[in-house]
C-alpha cells in the first residue's frame, strides 16, 4: 500500500517528461476522503495513522511544475511523529540501519523546525545516495510546499538551481531537460535573469525540434513540443525581466481563460494577454509561429 501511495514521488520521470499542454479535464466529481491508514514507523516502532491525499483532476502545471487541479499538491507524505522520519518509500532492513543515525542526527532533527516534509525527503534521499533525478524532484515539490513563505521558497529555488547544475548533463533525456527547465524557471523567479538565460541557452533546443519533427505523433515528440513551447515562454519572460511565479504565459489555457474571465485585479500586462487570448493568438504563440515560418522558409531556400 505504501509503495502505491508514494510511486508519484519516486517516479520522477512522469511529472518532468509530461510537459505537453494537458487537454482540458472533465469536471470531476468530488472525491471521497480516503480512509486513514494505520502505519508503523520502521525506526522506533511507533504506531501512527496517515491520512492519504484524495484523488483529483489536473489540467496543467505552473512554471515550477506544480499542478493546476482540484486537489492538494504535492501529495501528503507519511511522517513518523516521534522522530520525524519521512516515509518516501518502503525501506528495506539494510536501509533502516543506514537511516537510523541520519534521522537521529542533529542536522536532520534541526530540519524539523522550519523545513517541509518534502525537503526532508530530499535531504534523506541525497544522504541515502539516490540519483539526482529522484532527490531533485523531491526538492522541487518542497518549493511548492513553501508557497506563501517567500524566504523559504526562495531558498529552495536557489538550492534547486545550484544542485541541478551539479547533475551530469544528459541532453538526450527528457527528464534532464525537464529539470533544466525547472532550474531556468527557478532562476527567473529569483530575479537572476542573466543566469536563467545562460542556462536556457545551453539546452539543445534545435536537436529537440528536429527530433519532434521526425516523429511528430509519438508521446515523446509531444512532450518535446511541450518543452519547446515552455522554453519559448521562458525566454519571453526573461527578456522582460518578469519574476512572477504565475505568469499567464506559462499557464495552461484553461487556467488563464478562467482568470481572464474575472478581470478585477489583473495588471495591464495580464489584461493584454487576456485580449490576445480572446483574439486567438498570444505573444508567445505569435513568436513561435513566426519562428516556425522562418525555419520553413530557410528549408525551402536550401532546397532550391
């Protein structure tokens, strides 16, 4: 049961590679609250009850990957009440032996004062030797937990940008490209626009475009096109030095349309975006169309 509950945390590939714009989800019926699960802490043996997160519908993601939907994100993680151990997986006996001194350490216990459950999961994953695509995904979700706490969120975003830069480059991997995208977004939100642009310029977008064109109907190509659109929007936001966490350009159209329908409180740029959306083409979409047209013209000229 625990393995099923936590598969979303461990399967880092799904939330990173699935960047293609989501189709509008049908209105979901309110999900019933799952029954609490009795659990036992593998260190100390204490019994406790865990309340799983109810199922939900998702219709896209923010620039940092946090879903737009009718549920709570990220999903809740079980935590031992006595020692604060985060159960991000079912631990084998040899893992429990390695975890005991880590959880008992002054450093880990200090994290319980201010840091979120997903940040502590990230800390444990790193200490346990899990690869970057696993622990960075946990750190990214920690930044979602820090919504409403600007100092904490900025610390997590800065750590995400720093730690992801240490991961081995894997330009052929959508997981690596996805995490680079989240790092670009983190730097942009932190107002470090030059660094965000430099990081973006290192991503092999031309190769992605060629790969997406070669096999246009595959899931991988759809994901590549989703990331290309994402990076086009990021470049636009960086150019205008926009550090907002929810720019309309990075929202799924369903979410942006809903917000445009309630214009009170929107700033001038958001109202301009809403007008373009109503007209059928946003600034980012126009830039993407013009780039595609120029590429097509270039191919025709070469073929003459």
